[in-house]
């Protein structure tokens, strides 16, 4: 059995600790600050942030388990007619110092309105400042292995969903090299038990640490130039635009009076919007730009 919502939330809280320990060990220069908070409308969470590490400039691993009443506009958006809800999950974003180490994001979550109305959601995606196709292919292969353990249809379905979701519409470019994304998985939609669906979400969550710590180790010692650092700031600005304008999790947190600092932990420590774009025409910057404008364009 998958367990109660409290047991699911407890597992998510444990996942937060596991991931923080793995990232701290791989970084080797800084530890996570911890802060427990309460939501006035019900529930709360535990925010953990790492800053100024040897590899990570700023990273957040946020656990929350909140409950209360849904605002009318969220009820309409979700297509539900009850205002009582429970939501729990872990959300992660890592912003590295070295431009050759990619940004990564993961979210795994559970939502419940009653014993009969519930679903799982989540996803994991990679945002390199410079796309290295071999590493992107390896990243996707790791996610495919996880998906294939549960359903061979999952990876093609969820990778397409990620292509559509992690797309900056106003820029007409992908946020990164995509990954997997899924939402509203339940017995009715999948024909699987709650236990099976929770096991899949657990497997996705447990894949984060081995994937990202390997990318950290592979890339963090690569030398970089001032141009590459400027490009990193440029790509970070695109990340900020997506999270503030398009990300549904950010909107949900703000619309349910979530804790602002925890919701916005996904933002980098610094970034920049240059009005004049003068990147070298034949450089890696424009090759990455071309990739992001063509590789994962939603149909």
C-alpha cells in the first residue's frame, strides 16, 4: 500500500535529507542552512539552502506539506469542486558557479482532496549553460532507465510533456535540454495502483542525487573565461523568466499564500539582462542558442 498522505509526506521529507547530504558531499565546500516554517492557512515546510560552495553558488531543496482551502481560481484551474486540499512534495534547483556545470531542477509531489481524489506529479530537467550533447544524451538515458522500470510508454510520453512544459513561449526557445514531466497521475488516468504510482515517483526522486553529483564531478574543474561567465548570467536570466512567468508551481505557491522566500529559492544569486546581445557569431554561445531554439520546439 502507498500509505496515507502523512506517510507520503514523511517519505518526501526523508528524500530531502538524502539529497542534501549527497550534494554537500559532492560540493565539499559548504553546507545547507535549514529553516522550518509554518503556513498560516495550514501546514508548513522545511527549507534548506546551500550558498557559496566550491561548486554550487546557490541551491535549494525545499520540502513542504500544506493543507487548507483552495482559492476559487485554483479550483477552476484544476477542475475540482471542493476547496479542501493537501499537498506535499520536494522541489529542488541548483545554480552552479562554473558555467560548464548545468543548472538542474526536480520536483516530486502529491496532491489530495479526498481519499478518492488524489494524484502524483513531478519531473526533472537539465539546463546547461553550454549544451554538451553527449552529457545531455546520458542524462536522458538515466531518466529512460527509471521510466522503463515501470512502463515503457512513460519515457516517450513524459519527455514529450517536458518538451512542451519547459518551453519559454515568449522567447520561442527551450529552457534547457528538457527531461521528463508528469502530472495528475492517478488510478483512473494510468490504470495502476496508488502504490505503483508512488513507487515510480520515489524512483524519480532517488535518481536526482546520482545524476547531478556525477555532472558536478565531471564539469566543475573545467576552466572558463569572462565571456563564458557573462553567457552564464544571460542563461540564468532565461531561467528566471520561465520561473516567474510560466512555472505552475510558482503560481500555485503564490496563489495559496505560500512562504515567499521558499517559493523563490529557485532564483539564482545573480543574473543579468543585456539589452545589446553581441555574442561571437561562430562561438559556442550561438550554437547553444540555436540548439535551444530548435531541439525541443513543441508541436
